[in-house]
C-alpha cells in the first residue's frame, strides 16, 4: 500500500459560521455543502470532493495550548511562489490575523497562524520540486527564519 496524498482534515469547531469566515471567506476554500442538520460543512480547494470538514460542537472543551497529543497543525498550500505567500501574508494582516511564525523549510516556505478555534494552520508554498526530487533528504534541512 502507498498513500497518494493527504485527503482531508476534520476539525471540531465552536462556531461553524466563524470558522467558515476563516476557511471559506479568508483562505478561499469553496463550501461544498452542509450535513448534520447544518452543523457541519464540507469545503474544497477544487482538488478533490472535500479537503476540510468543519463540525460545530459549541462549548465542548478545546485543545490545550502548547505541546499536546492530537493534531499539531494542518498545512494548506496557497500558491507556487514567494510572491503568492507575500500576498497571503498581506491578506491575513488586513483581516487582523496574527502571524505566529514564518519559516523557510528549504523545500517549502511557510506562515503559521491560528484558526478561530486555536488550531494551528500552516500556509505554504513549495520550493522548486527539483530541489527535493533530486535530493529527498532536503526535507530534513534545518529550519531557517523567513523574511517576507
């Protein structure tokens, strides 16, 4: 067996509309539809039927801060160039979203932020694929600060 790609991520969220404002309206996912009597929404970037499912759970306990078991973050590709990552950064800043970090992973460059429920989201662009196809261990390169 060989995995082809990460298919989808499911988040339990406090407020579905607040999360849709982030993932659909700010990050640009398309809403496919709703299930569970409207308490959940499926979203896609267009690559597949859905890459993200948001399920509203209200005031159920949220994730603790810092290192913990469970989901660390979800990575969302937002373009193919540093210019597109710069544009994403400007969109986030205009929306009042705090950017928690920026990293150069050699094979990709990333912004880190939190969604409305405190889940960590990585927005990234890949470096030229020849970099990691010709040298797969490049993915293990030390993380460097990113200046945009």
